[in-house]
C-alpha cells in the first residue's frame, strides 16, 4: 500500500495525506474537548451519526463521483446493514459478551449482507445507465424499506424464526422478537462509540483510496469519462461497475450498523428516500470525487439543522437557504476567482480537481 502511494503524483499523494491528517486531527481535537468537558451533551450525541454519514458519503462518492453513476437507493443498503447488524449483535450477545468485539462482528455482518444485496441487485441493474439506473436504485431503496416494515424475526430456545406481513414466529417462553415489522428493533444495547466511528471512517478512506488509485480505479474513471471508449479497449464495463457498487454497498451497510447501534430503537422508515437524497447532497456539495469535501459536508450538514433548532418553525427553511447559498457560492466563477487571487494554491488545486472530474 505504501509503495502505491509513493508512486502517485505529488498532488494526489498530498491530497490523500491531507485527508487522513484532517480526519485524525479532528478526532484528537474532539477527544480533548470531551475530556475537558467543553463539548455539549447534544454534540457528543451527534458524533456517531456524523461518522456514519461520513462513511455513507465516502461510499456513495465512489459510485457517483468516481464511477459517474447516479444511485438514489443508498439508504436501502444502510437499512440492510442496520437491521442485519443489530440482529446479529442481539443473537451473539451470549457468545460475545465483550461489547467492542460484538460491535465489530455486527459491523462486518452488516457490511456482508449489504454487499450481497448490492451484488444481487447489481446483476440486472448495472447494465442500465443514467436516469434508468437512478430510478431502479430508487425503487430498490423503497422495496427494502417496505420489506423491513413487514418482516418479523425472533429467537428462542428452538432457534431463529421469521415471517412476513404478520407475526407468525410463535416464540417459546423466554424468546425474543428482534424485528417487529413496522415497530422495528427495540431494546438495542448502545454499542457504538465515537472511537469506533473514527476507525470505520479511516477504514472506509483506506479502502476507497486504495481502490481509486489502483488499476480498477483507473477503469472506473475511464468508464465515467467515456463508456464507449472504455469498452472499445477491452474494459469489462459490467464487472467494474459491479465492483464499485458492491464495495459501496458494503461500506453503506457498515455505516448503517454503526448508526443503528447508537440508538435504543430503530425503524425502517428512518432509511427512506430522504436519507438517500441527504447523502447525495453530501457528495454533490463536497465535490464529486473529493472524499475530504464529502466528509466535511456530511459533518457540516448534520450539525447545521441542530444548531438552527432554536429558530423552531423556520429551522428547515433556514437550512434550505444556507444550502442553496453554499451551492451557488461554490459554483460561482467570481467567487472562485476571488479565492484563486488570495489563495493561489487552493485555486490551482480546485482547477486541477475540476479538470479531473470533468475529464
């Protein structure tokens, strides 16, 4: 891995190194603030969801920014990871009493089931492109939400029971209904921590950066830039799209498990179309293909609605106004010229990134 980074162009290596250092620095500063008692309880409660959304933004950026395909069903993979991971954590409670180890196992299981779902949905879907792919992935997200709204899973001394539409598990005495249809999962032991969120974020960055800066990553960008030209030189379009899609789904599943294990109750309606759009906003606002930008946007747009809560009924209106203003400013040539004049290095980096994304 180190040799691969040494062989990168200086600009790319610097950007990757700066991304790692920024995430590590943010983690250290926040830990010091928590130890000093400076960080409020509401902000401490938001740290794990912020990490989960960061991983979601990184995973979606692999599909949207690097591969160049529009996916609107990412919340579906998040929900699969959440429900499968939490269910696994509850089932393994007697086998793995050590909480961090059980959380790690739940995240791995959630990522695995989400990757399997990504593979299965990718077989018929990834031959599509553009608006057709977006519509089908949107439908997939809604299908997954409705499946979990009608799914029942229980465990007792006789084993695991499951049913659809109505509760037909018929659990023995002492059994537990884990997934209760529209009621979701209740009584979850909160295993997620800020440290676990930081580790998962770093792992997602390592996976995506290594994938992007490999032969497969160059194939992703070739497909994004010109699908026909890529196919003409022998690049297997379906194979590489499947690779990116499954990797993205696995990371989204891991993020979903981390997110769900931060709450005592989780329901399927939490992972609806709005969640997919929110993650897409992180990617677009942070810059397609720009992982640090997606991380920053995820953190800022998760904190902003809470900071605007004091404005009560006008909170979401102000949030929308701020979001539109930021989008206009980042795409305004005059503002970019102003930044370029006073920060020439930043301006050159922005130009270089724009050329890479638009190539």
